[in-house]
């Protein structure tokens, strides 16, 4: 594999903590295993150029503060030339005594320093014909490279095949900055949301690494579990719980329903199998839908014709469609928790509860726009639909082809990890609790008393 690693320090060049030991040693060992590895670092004044045979290789224009600046690129070698080194040189930022600050105080322009570093690495390492297979970023100082790759560089052929691993070394250091500094990132304001870079009115770079990366890891299995708790999560435990919890529930559901544990969209159906629930629409489109790389779990009982049709389709598509013809409250909730999408194409639905369970579980609902479904699911719009309010997908005309096109739209959005996670989190934040309902009933009681 071709691996591009970004770090803010690495032995033997620059060190303040354990991050440096990982970032300085891992690339060398990966290279010895036969992988092509580049390590990117800021070119601090404290780095001895002779240690890694650093030399000026080029300059690159880097977008910065609404303009661009010329940044020096120095290259060298790691560990007996086992890997290559790329250093980003911009003396106004990196020719200082410290790495992040001096005399116990952070440099006030640290956001701009690491904005420039991350953008410069992506500009300097663009390889349209041989893009890196993996970009491996470490801690908050490199998190913006992850955000840039998934937003500003999303359609750049030099990066479109690159996937991201983000390693958390210490959740206590998050790179938080005032919202007034956000324009320095160069990112659009649409990325400054609670689902992405906003954190209690501040910019949180570490959070960006968590939500934009394709895969996360930490430096120990125990720490990975600890940071999902209030005690060790430093306010970001909810972000991690969403990501890890859904994966665990999905894998468990696939195992229970004897489906292969594959990372493909998993659709859930928990319903009375009746015409009112739009089951005829579902069975009509299932042959086309199951030809795609998806899986589906269906639970319910009702009209015998639908029993037979679903049973036949599960036989025709083994490993793709699992059917349980029964009422099972526990399994219903496990489907709601483990599926990626839930289907509710009801012809009419006075209220509906399953869509509320789906939202709470982070399972994105696909519903017909009727009754309580229309009241509780904010539809994603295919034309410029990346809004900050959508919680699911909805259609109006109860026809099979309309349902199928809505599901296909959902599957397209599913491939956009950031947008999909934003949908999940918005749904999970909706308040359809009994406490809310009780307060509304109290208001009705007061109105009744006043008549």
C-alpha cells in the first residue's frame, strides 16, 4: 500500500510526548514490511536537517486566508531510507522555539499554523496517477487534513481513492478555538454544525477528525473503550458512541439473522404485513432492490399472500434477505438498532411509532409522506438537499417505482459518510419523548378547563 502519514511530531526529529514515538517508528516498520510510506511533518527550527538528509525540493502555493502563500517543501529519508519524509517549511509559523507554544502557553495562532500545514501536505503530495491508498492522521493538529480531504478535495482525482484512518492519542487535547477564528480554516460555514466541527460554540478540530475519517483507532484497546465514557471522553463520548454503537448493533443483527457480516446498507422492515402498510409496494420492488449490494431484514405477520411472497424472495436471495414471520418485540428493537435504513411506506399512518424508534436508534427512515410520518420525519431533498434539518427520506405517491427511487436516493446519500452521519445524529436528537407529549396534553387540559 501507499501510505501518507501526517503528524505534528516524530522521533528523532521533534518530540513532546508519546505521539512522536508512534509517528517516528511506525512509518519505518511499515516500510520494512514492503509498503510505500511518506511521513509529513512541519519543518520546525529544532529539526536537524542532517538527521534525515533533508533538502529543499520545491515550493508549493497553498490556499490560505482567502489568498495563497508560497510554502517550502523539504524531503528526506526515514530509518536508513526505509520511508520518505516530507517537511512543510513556512518560517513565520514553524521557525520558533517550541512546537505548540512556549513557557506553558500555546501559540495564539496555532489554528492558522496547522491549517497551513494540513493544506500544504495535501497540495504537496497530490499524485493524480498514484494517489495514496491511505491517509493516516494523528491527533487534532492533523485533523483538518481529514476534513479537507472529505470536503474541499472530495472531487479531486488525486485523492478520490484515498481512505482515512484517524488515530486518537489523547482525547484531552482537542484543538478548540473561538468561532471567530473559523474562517481561517478555509472551510464553508456549512461544515460548522453540531454534526461536524462545532462544539459548544467553538471550533473543535479533533471532533473533525472523528466525524470525517473513514476509520478511527486509539493507541490501546482499553483507551478505545474508556473514551466512550463521560469520564474519559472529554465531551466527545457521544460522537464515538454513535459510531461504535451502530456498528456493534448491525453486526449482531446480521449474525442473529444469519446474514453475512458485510459493510453494505442494511434495510429493516418491522411492520404488520398489510396493504395499509404499503407492503405490496415493498414486495414489488424487492427483486430489483436485492440485485444491488444491499441486505434486508423483515419482521412481521399479517396477510398470507405477503408471507408467501417474502418467504419466496428470501429463498431466491439467500444472504441478502432474512425474514421472520412473527411478532417479536425484542427482535423489532434489535432491527431498529442495527439497520441503516427502515422502511415505512404506509398508505396512511395516523401516528406511527417505528419511525420514532428508528430516529432514536440512528436508523434513517424512508417513509410515505402521510399522517404522523409526515409530521415526524423531515425529508431529504435530492436537489441541493444537503440541508441541516433533514432526518430521513419521504415520498408522496404510493407507487412501487416512486418508493424505489426514494430508496435509491437514500443509498446514494449513504455512500457519503459525513452526510449520512449527519442524518443519523439529527434524527437521534429529535425529542418525541413521553415527557414532551405529557406537557402537550397538560396544555390541552388547561384549554379544556378554560372552556
